[in-house]
């Protein structure tokens, strides 16, 4: 699958864009069902974890963190992939995980055009990921960067 990358045409060359601005630009640039899906899952993540921190890593991947990575949101030609960093440790009673099922750590949800998002199940998964991150000993958690 080919990954879409943001050109950031809407962001001035002399400004240092925030991760939120970069994610906004990616959503606008996609301009199709993938942008709508990425925007929707972003909204649901922020609804489930209002104090989530948005990051932009690995040459253009939206990342949502709280006491560590919750999940990433990659966009490909045929899918929007939401990868949970510690998904293998999360219960998934609704069966949302449909990708990266063989790994020992991560699990992912691939959304395809026309898929309906089980919003309550996704928010519950985000809550579980936040709780798992918070349960780690404080000394092993990533320290938040000062603004």
C-alpha cells in the first residue's frame, strides 16, 4: 500500500507548524473518504481522552499519546490504519482489531471506504489504552515536553 504524505501547501514556510496543524493539513490534503475517516477517528480519540497529546512523527504519521503512545493514524490508498502501540495487551470484545494480529505488541484497525465506525467500541479501546499506559510505573513513562 502506498502511504499518502502531506505537502503542507497551506502552511507558511516560515512558520513551525504544530502537530495539530500538520494533522489538519493531512486531512485537507487527502480530501476524500480517507480524510473524513482520519478526522472522525481523531475526533473520537480526543473525545475518549480529552487530554491526549497529538504528535507528528516518522516523516508524517499522526500519533496520539498520553503517558506513552496510544495509537497512530496512517493513511494509505485503500485504508486508514489505526495502530494501537500496545494493542496485543488490550481486550477487544467488539472485535475491532482486524490487522497486525500476529505481532506480540501492536494491533491495528484498517478502515476501508464505506466502513462504519463502531464509535463506542473505539472509544472504549482508547480508554483501555490510556489506562494501560497510566498503569505503567511512573519512571518508565515518557516525560511530557515543556512548552
